[in-house]
């Protein structure tokens, strides 16, 4: 088990440990069923091509979930994810390696909470940032 991240040990500019995902066509079908997002561009190649796409594309909300996992893996059991946002800039395709990354951009304490804001993004296999976002977390402090 990894050690708990604390507010005391986090500095602006710190990089979050990266998270790699390689969504498959099967995962997209499973996600469609779990989320209720049955738009055919996520599982029907012919339909997606008829819409001008090269093939099926990854659900935006699934990419948000990947960013959420990046943050919650980093903050540990005693951290709390307070806010998460994502902006979809490019479409991602199944079987591409998606690397989730983040950096601490701000830290402060207020009303007994120790808050940290992070810039987040997903890079596709070509290093292009296809999704960007932010997270606000509360971390424990032992000082």
C-alpha cells in the first residue's frame, strides 16, 4: 500500500503519478451499458464512419472517469475529491494508449480544510492533449 499524501508534503509544481489506460471496444460497450450512453459513435464502426469519424470514439465521460481515478489514486483514502471538471478537445479511439497526467497549481488552507488545485490532462499515443481539466481536493495535514 502506498503512503498517504498529505497537504504538508505537496508543493505547487508537483506532478501527480501518471495513469495509463488503453480503452478497448469491449470496455466502450460495457461503459455504454453502465452509463446509459448508447450513442452509436461509441460502439458501431459503420455508424461512426457515417458521421464522418474514422471509427468509434471513447466516451467523454469515460475519459473524465480516468481523470477522476488519476486524482483519487493520488490523494489516497484520507483525501477527498471535491471538484472535477473536464473539457474534451479531441476524440480518442479504442486501443490507443491514453496517459492521464496532472500537476499541482495551487494550495491553501481555509475553514479547517487543506485544499489543493490541480491541472489535469489526457495525452493520446501521439502526445496530443485530447482532454484537459481541473480538480480540487482536500488533503489531511499532520502539522
